[in-house]
């Protein structure tokens, strides 16, 4: 890991969770129609690729979605530093960070998949091939009591596996900003994100809970609210990143405080 990044992580302040959300919404509300238009385009990409069985979902989740999220980070950064934006900025990652972001996303996906693969393998070993075939065929009623107890244990293992996947997602949530703004390689970016999150892990659990609640509120507004809450939560992630390690060379903590004191800046 580059020494300046390591030093920035070591010196990073305690996260200010509510401030990040306030500033994230402030960024989005400065150019709301740009973000709404970008979200509609993202949904359009998702719909079109979803028409392609299996491959469409893989392409969207590993390529289009992370690069479009990077676009939100790029636009949030430009607004935060008082620069003009255009819809084209939302697609800048496709031109400038394509390979790094795709490789980073693939590595994160593999790390996330590992707990579920281990859970599946453990279940197979506990059940045996014959009982596993019965489960796959939907004939679980044919299983004996002992095997059903194994299935109950497996449900607990699945819950643990899903929890691990969520934790991995939290640990690596700054990986893509690290790639873009700190010019780190995929694995370096993941390690930098892990170390940054680990320093105040409890705060980031709270941060993710806020993200879930904000987007749940967006869903309750006939889903239309998601056109604002989704980019606002990604903008909040960007603001957190800028505050803790600096998206640019200048003192980002001072920059954030300027915004919080004067929302019109």
C-alpha cells in the first residue's frame, strides 16, 4: 500500500455518520435533475441487460453497476469541489477506470462468494449425495429426522454466510473510490478500504443501517423516492471518503466543514 494512503488512514478522524448523509443529500439537491436522469438511465441498463438470461445479470453486476456507481462518485466529487457537471460525467468511469473497477468488483465478488461456497460444500458433506439429490429435487419430505436436523443446522450456516457477505460488502465499500481517487490497484484498493473501515467498524455498521433506512423510505414513496435516495446514499459514501482520506490533495475535512456551515457553498 502506498505510504501516503496508509498515513491518511492512520490519521483519519472518527466518522461523522449523520453529517455525511446531510452533505450527500445536499450534493444531490444541487443538481437533482442530473441525478434523476442518471438513475433512470441506470434502471434502463438494468432492464435491458435483465432480458438476457444469466449473462445479462452477470454483465450488469460486474461491469455496468460498479462503473455507473463510480459515475455518481465522480459527479459528487465535481459538485463538492464546485465544478460544472454534465450527464456525460456519469459515464466517465467507462473511459478512464474500466479495467481497474471491473477487476476490483470481480475480486470483491469472489471474496463474498467464498463463505457461501463453503456453506454449500459443508451442507453437501453433511447430507451426502443421495439426500442432497432429494433436496435438489424438492423432495425434502422424504428425508429422515436426523437429516432434517442437519437441514436446520444448514439454515443457521446460511444465515452466518449471508452475514459474512454483508460484512465483506461493508469492509470493501471504499474500494472503488480508492481506485478512482487514489489511483490504487484493485487489491491495494481493497486493502486500503478494509483498513479504513476496520478502524471504526461500529460506526460503519451504523452508516450502512442508515443507508438501508433511507432507501426504505425512498421505496415507501411509491419507489420514486429511490431516484433521489440511492444517489444521495452513494454521495454520502463519497463524502465520508473525502472527509477521512481526501478525494483530492486539499484538506477535505476543512472542505466538508465549510459545506456544513454554509449549505449554499
